[in-house]
C-alpha cells in the first residue's frame, strides 16, 4: 500500500508535465521472497502436523470414552485402572492442540500478508528494472 501510494503521489505530482520514470540499479532482492515463501510453507506444514496429532488425540479420546462406558455398564464393574486420568489428560491435550492450530492460523495470515506484499514489491521492481508497462507484466 505504501509503495502504491508513493507511486501514485509522484505520478500525480510530476506526471502531467514530465512523466515520472523509476529506476533501479541494484539486483532484485529475491532472498526476501524466498524467506517469505519458506516461512509460509513452514507454517502450513506445521499446521498439517498439529492437525494430524489432533486427529490422533481425538481418536484416542473416543476410544477411552468407549472403554469407560463399557465399564460403567457392567453390573460388576472392575476398577477404572486410571482411565479417568487418561481421559482428562487426553482432553487437555486436545484443547492445547486446538489452541495451537488457532495460533498457527493467525501466524499463517500474517505470513500470507507478508508473502503477498513481498511478491507485489518484487513485481514492481521487475517492472521498473525491465521497463515494462502494466500490460506486459
């Protein structure tokens, strides 16, 4: 947005009498683009891993619930063998993983915005460097 505003203001200020021409003599900073892409990809990969772990935990939670239900249905129930503690621990792990997914999704939004801005700036620099118009880019 800042880059667009700068270009628009300079074009409005000097555009009618003498067209504004932008130049760049340095190389295009592709390293920042690669870092933004890598950050975005890493967050997406981490989200998938946490979701898989969350899926495994929920499966474990349902299995523990089934075992507890069958024990409570018996006329002569056996001891719980710490299944209630395991159920509670699994429940808290599910909650923590769900919170982690939410946090990672927020991070993914920021990484996506950074990647979008980086691509936009790189495209502008390529356009200036190669002296292309909007239709050629």
